[in-house]
């Protein structure tokens, strides 16, 4: 019996998800992980839980009273639709360059645009059309003095950038707790 087109697409999505995860691990291997974080977010009945690590900055510039740095963040997560929906959840992996502007030695803003691969194209009753999604994030953070802990808040938007329609996008307001290994 031949697999249906939907079963073949799901199999390809799983293989693509695994390939993206292995590529992210391979790219991140040379850099020492400087921060491990957990994020949890929700918006309009949808939820997203993520584990991520952010490598040491690969570029930094000091200004008179602030600092800007760039690093890579690799992530794996699960997005969940509203209860009772036909497609309850999707797994995703991502790789995102993150810019952090340290406004004080402990606090700042961060933003990034990265590539994400989802395990399917339906979350809840929403069709996202493509497993490939861009993830745009902006947030604020504070690292507590004398501890390795950082607390932050991020707004993340996933979208396929109109590669294919429909492109409803998905937003999450996320609480971020991180442990710094430096």
C-alpha cells in the first residue's frame, strides 16, 4: 500500500525537522554555550514552550554608556493550539541571530529574526501553509547582579513572509528565564 500524500509530507516534515536540529547543533558546536533558557508564551488560546541556548557573542561593540552584541540562539519547542482542535500541537526547531543592546550593565533590549522549521502546517484549527516559518522576536531582559540568572519578556511572531497563502502568522508573549554559564 502506497502512503498518501499527507503521510509522505508528514514524513518529509519529520526528516526536515531532524536535519534542521542536527544542523543547528553542528553550527553551534564550536561556540561554548553561554546561556540556557526556557521560554513560555501564550496568545489567544495558543501556547508555546521553548528550550534554547545562546552562544557567546561572536561580535560586540562598546559605546560610551552601552554595549551591542550579536550571538546565535538555537531552539527547540512545541506550539499548542486551543483545546478541542483537530491538530493540537507542532514541534519546531529554530536558529536565530540575536542582537542585544545592553543599556545598563545588567539590563537591555534584544531582537532577532531567524529561521524555524515546524513539524506540520496546522496548529489548532489554523493552517500556516508552510512548515518553514520566520521567527521575529523583540524583548527586554535583566540579569540579576551576583547571580547567573536572567529574567526577560519577549514578543515573538512566526510567519512564512507570504511565501504561501494563507499566512495567518502566530504571536506569543513569552516569559524568559535564563541561566548564564560565564
